[in-house]
C-alpha cells in the first residue's frame, strides 16, 4: 500500500504553502486541510488577529498570505488558538480551505 502526499500551492504566485504526508501530517477534515507546522513550506502565512468562533471547534484567528513584492491574500486560512480538546488534529495547526479558488491542491503517491 502506497502512502499519499499532498502539496498546497498558491496558484497566482506558484508559492508552495505546504507539503507533507496525508494523515497526521496534513489532515483533511470537513473539506479543509489542517497542517502541522513542520509541513508548512513558507513563513508568509501570518495571523491578522481577526477572531472567529466555531460552535464546536472554538476560537480561531484568520491568517493572511503576505508575500514580499506580491499581492497577498487576506483570510486565506485560519488557526485555532483555543481549540476543542476533542479534536487534537486541529490543535494549533494552520488550516487551509480545500476549495479556495487561489489554492491548488495536489495529491500523489510516494
């Protein structure tokens, strides 16, 4: 059985945002991808301090993509800062939507 790997790219700029194993490294949940810090390939995802609240996953902040010399993207992701303890795969991970028009998501076998 082969392992799956996933790569998330910001399509307008070609910047690879994340790459790693599908599973505990990059976890799909509810159509979104929850990414462990070690699999982020850029430091250009920054919290913008706009809070959000999910009734069962709790408190998060929105993340902006800020690329030097490029037009970035506001609210392209989020990070739970007070996560529900029942969902360890979202704890303090950066989340990116699985169907954002500016993101290209590729899955491949390793």
